[in-house]
């Protein structure tokens, strides 16, 4: 069992890749800001910080913007890093904006991602003494976050900040049996049991990269896997996706491809030979449920503090103040119906909305 990124790193692709990068339309966004030439953190770390901080600046809760890091902290705790969750919480409390300290602690927070993405590697290389970003790196991160916000002003808004491929929470027993027979759990399989994407807009699945290099076949395969797994998950947000896109805030460049331009035999090959659909599924449903659901539920227990009741007064970063009209439990979360003073009645998921409970009117 492996994550999408682990599979992409080791997959044997045909010459030029399953999807040649040259098939993507390339759009350069003009920007007079120059990045520093040197950074003291890895591109992967910088990329995660830019991605997660962009989500936060655009209105997501910190625990949602750094969702994978929070899940990684839970994995770390289960692997023997006993105070990982407390350390992660202390990091989150320091993140308040785009000031230098916030960016430094965001870099520290994403170290926990490794425990989710490659847990045994993280355990073997566990170290609580990590390099903090130097001044050049902090400035570059801030510039790339600002570029990302500008990008979303043109190509957004995002309809989902971060996505995974679990089955719908209301899937019937028959649907679950059918998934098991077909070798999957939602969009996941025994071969690919972890993986999370960056953003969805109404018609495009987006990935963030901050490499100094142009688009590669590894990235195009990652995008294709995300899209295929999204379709297999049956989740409604993937039904309108007809484009794959990459934004690189370092290069300030957008890459876009219509899904209709991907050959059907390529899709079929990746489904069967890379992701592993239709392979026999050994008795693993309970194991896979534990892998997917336990860290999520544990994260909600340890990181989420607000629960809502009818009559609560809340503040939304975009919609302003409102009163909770109704609350319905849903898959460890809450569907909250709110009457906002400015925009009227709206429904949202409690754990994925930038809400603050107001104790006094």
C-alpha cells in the first residue's frame, strides 16, 4: 500500500509519460516581483507551505488548511512521537497571517505531512530539530502566496480546498460490497490507499507545484491519478470536472489540459496497472477504513473545538454574522444551516467553513 506521490515516484511510464507535458496549454501570468535565487528549504516543503497558507489566507480554518499536517501529527503520535499533537497545536497557534513568524511556524507545521504521506520513512528519520526558513525563503514564500491569491482571482473561486477519495458517507451496504468486489474503497485501492489533491474549481482539478522546472510527466501522471480516483469515488464534486490544471507560483505559470484530450486506452492502463482497480481485494476493508477514518476522526477530536447548536451566533469570514437555524450530524461533522444578516440562509459543513462562534450578540 502506498500514497499517490509514492506511486508516481516509482511508476514506470512510457516514453514521454502517460500524458506528455507538451499537451498542456501553458499560460504565463505577468508579475514584476523577482524571487530570491536561493532558499534553504526543499521545494516540497516550500510548496506545501505556499499551498496551505494560501488556503488559510483565502478564508479556510487553520485546521482545514493544514488538514494533512494535522492528520500527520496523529500518525506521528501513533508511531511513538507522543507529544506530536500538542506540538502541532502550538505551531498552529503561532500562525496568524503573512508575517515572518507565521511563515516560520507554517514551515514547522508541514514537517508533520511526512508522517501521513510516508509514515515509516518519517519514523525512521524522526528529528525534532529542523531548519527554519531563512530570510530569502520567507520572502519567496510570501511572494508566492500573494501570486496564488492573484491566480485564484482569475481562475477561481475554488469550490473545494483539498480533496480526498473516500466513498460518500451515505453509501449503502450494497454499494460498499460492489466497491469491495471491484477492488476499491471509494477511489482508493489496496495499491493506492492514501492521497489528497489540492483544489477543485467548478470544472478543473488543480495541483500546486513550486519547482524551478517546467511541467513533468510525474506531475501529469499525478493529476491523471487524482482525476481517475475522483471519478471512481463517486463523489459529486468530480462529476463536473473536465480539465486538469497546474499552477506554479514560482514560475507564475498555469498549465491546462482538457480531459477529452486524454486517450481512453491511457486512462484504462493507469486505472488497472498503476492504481490497481479490479485486482482481487484481500480482507482489508476494516484495515482501509481504519487507515482513512481513524486519523480523520482523531483529528476532529483533537483539533476541532467548535460544535454548533441551534441558536448559536457565528461569524463567517466572507458572509459576516449569522444565527444557526439547524444542525445535522454528518459523517463525524455537522451540516450547519445559518441565516446570515447580509446574504441570507446558507448551509455549510462545520469543520470546513471559516466560522467563529460568537459568545455574545
